[in-house]
């Protein structure tokens, strides 16, 4: 039995659980189009909750604010150059 199976089989874990944003993270790693440079990032604004039933069924939700993405890439360098007048 895995640790997760043991946790779900324990009746003491049944109930509603809330995600603690300050102790949680949603991270990603993706290769660019040509695979030259991987892009790593993190969403800094996440929230959610879940429930474990007495029979071990699990359901819940995680909300991620797309605007909170942080990659460390300076997006200003990709802005078009000002036009000469």
C-alpha cells in the first residue's frame, strides 16, 4: 500500500481541506519551440479546496490566476521598438 493509499484509507483524514497559498505552488517547465532553452515558471496566486469522503473518494478544485505567472523573462525586451517620427 502506498502512502497515498494509506492516507485515503484513514477515516481521520475525511473532511474538507483548504489549500494554504503561502505553502503551495504551481510550477511548470516547458521547452521552447526549438528546444533551445527551457522556460521555467511559477504561478504566485493560487487557491483551492478539496474533500475526502469517509469511503476515500477525493474531489476538489484549484484556482490559478493566469496574470500571476512569473518566468524571470524580461518581457519588455520583446516590445516593438519606438517608431521614428
